């Protein structure tokens, strides 16, 4: 039932099979239909999510325009970390862009497991280090590359983004759909 979650943890931790079973039994399997929200602006995040199948889009609204910030893909453990750690309402919406199957665990429960299993502490440290590196590298790329370079950077490092509708991919790149079409024709 939670084989992808178990495989993810096997790859990223040194938990034995009994520990893996104990840990994954605390996750609750859920499904989310396209257009349904995992988290809405104004809520306070209190749950970690492991995405088994499907894609989620994180975005904020400025005026009347949506700005896509990130796409969460299958095989990722995610949380709206700022809201969770600061216990403040999130500025983001997280919505399913296709049917999503995921596992959820309350942060309070996850934190207890982290204190119980030392290998989870190491895993979380590596997870957030990796996320920080991705954020810094992405910021640098988006500050220094032209639109074509940003597009190539995004697809090289995050090939799943190619599955996005053109208007959402253009939004992430900070360009118009017309410009994105032109860049794709140049490939």
C-alpha cells in the first residue's frame, strides 16, 4: 500500500524494515482531485506530505494574477515550511493539477519520530540542505540567465516541469506564453 513511501525512506535513511513499518504506519493515505486544495492561503501548515502520484502546484496571488512558485512531484516529501515553523498563516495555495495520491503525517507526530530515530534527523538535515541549495541555485539562474537559459535550466534540473500547461510554465519562467512558444520552436 505505501511501497513508494517505504522505497523513498529506504533510499534516504538507514532505517531497518521494522522501523520502516512502524514509521510508515503513522502516515495516512489520501487522494486529491484536480483543482482541489491541499493548503489554502491563510491556513497554518501542520502536516508533512509524501507525494506518491500526481503533481501539486504552489502559487500565490498578487492582485488578480497567480504566480506559480513551485511544482511538487511524485516521490517528494514536502511541507509549507515557513508556515509550519513560524506557526503563521501561509501566503501560498497548494492545489492538485492532476489526480494526486499522497501520504500525510502531522508535523507533531513526525517530530516525535525524528526524536525517536536518529537517522531521520540526518535525513531531514540533508533534505533541507538540498532544498536550500536548489533555491539558491534557482535564484542565481533566474537572476543571471535570459528567458531561454531559464527554460533550459528548469528542464535540465526539473524535467517534470515539461508536463505543466504552457501558461503555468511561462508563469514560473516569468515570460509570456508567446515567448515560451518561440523558445520551444528554437530547440
